[in-house]
């Protein structure tokens, strides 16, 4: 997958309303779920107990809700290359909705659209409309807006 090159703050301004791209697929493995859970001290059985989860409505363990969202930065920066912007800062998210669980064994990706930019002193805030999809499913599992500040000095 080739990266979309965004050149300077004007490059972002020119992309408002456009889809930046769709990432490659990420496979949800039990190891990834457990590593994420360990990093945030999450010991809920629905993420760990494979045998018990076979009898759950999901048929397998599920990833913690924040697992999905945590992939935004990795997948976004696999899709884009930013040039001539010396500083950037992740500001957070807005209107995030988790619509369905992410089940171990599924593969997901993210589609990102530059919804809008806000002019700020020495830069802009870029608002990315983000949709997480699971391979083979019609409806998204999560949606939200992620905000990154880009500064030209």
C-alpha cells in the first residue's frame, strides 16, 4: 500500500472532505488481546478465558474496547507521510462510539476521512472521521473523530 503524502499545512487544507485512505488489515490474536490487557491491568475473563468464552454469545474472547481505538495512530501513520510540518500533537478524540465487539480471530481495518480543519495560532487542528470495519461484516464496529494538531513552528 502506498502512502498518501501530505505536504505542509496547505496540504491538509486541500484535503478537507476527502478520504485519506483505508489501512491494511490487522488480525486480532489472543496474544495481542492479552498483551493489551496486561499493559492496562485488565483481568476480565471475557478477554482471557478462551474455554469459558466458547459458551459466550461471541464464541471466543473479545478485545477490550480501547484496543480497537488504540490502533488509530499506527494505522493512520501507515497510510500517510507528512512532509514540511515540524511538530504535531495528538489531541484526543470526539464522539467515539463502540458499535460491536471485536472478536479474537477477526481482522479489522480503519478508513479515515479528513472531516475539517480548524485554524489555530501557528497551525491547524485536523479532525479525522474514522471508521473501523471487520473483514466480512457490513457494519462498522467503531466510529469516531480523532484530532491531531499540526504546527508550522
